[in-house]
């Protein structure tokens, strides 16, 4: 009888261990590559999130992050309007703008943004058509425009 109980406990312990490992596959506060504040989201490309980026766009990467529960976003008409529950209020002149350290797909047309030693420039393409470039980082920031 004691042996049966021990076997049952070992099986339960193994089952708990497997569930814990499976649960760690999703992003959590320790492994999430995304850095966030209420109005700024820094998204470095991470091979654990998307091992092969060839032919992929920023939308594909955001979809992978959302699938892994690293962030949430909503978009309409090619514009992202909500990230992690923070909606840019267009009636107040707010928009989520995208900045990047990729010189091939960014310029200073909509300004620059500095994080640490890196200057990010506004992207020249929207998130759906912006090609991913290895080693690059994308910054989403709420920007406000006065009309």
C-alpha cells in the first residue's frame, strides 16, 4: 500500500514538473524580451520568439509575441491603436508611433527617440509591411500631436 502511494506521489510530482516547464514556454516577467511602460514598448528581436525572420514583417513578430502572451495589441486599418490595454486616444491627438534602429527603414521625418546610447528614428513603413532585420529593435511610443 505504501509503495502504491509513493508511486502516485512521484507521478503527481512529475506531472506538476511537466506543467511548470510547459507553462514557462509562454513569456513571463523573467523571460519576456519586451520592455514596457504605459506609453513605451521596446521590442528587440529575439530568436526564442521567432527563430527565422527571413521574409517576415513586424506584424508577424507582434503576432508571435501575442501568441506567446508577451504582449497584446489591437490594430485597424493598418494602424495599431492599443498595446497592452493602453489605447492611443486619437480624439486627443495620440497615436502609437514606431521607431527603429534600422537605418534602411527609418528616418527623422516623425522625430527620433533615444534609449540609452541608441537613437531610434521613425519608421518609414507601417508595421504590416516593415521587414524584420536581424539584431534590430523596434520602439512603440505614444506620441501626441496638436492640431
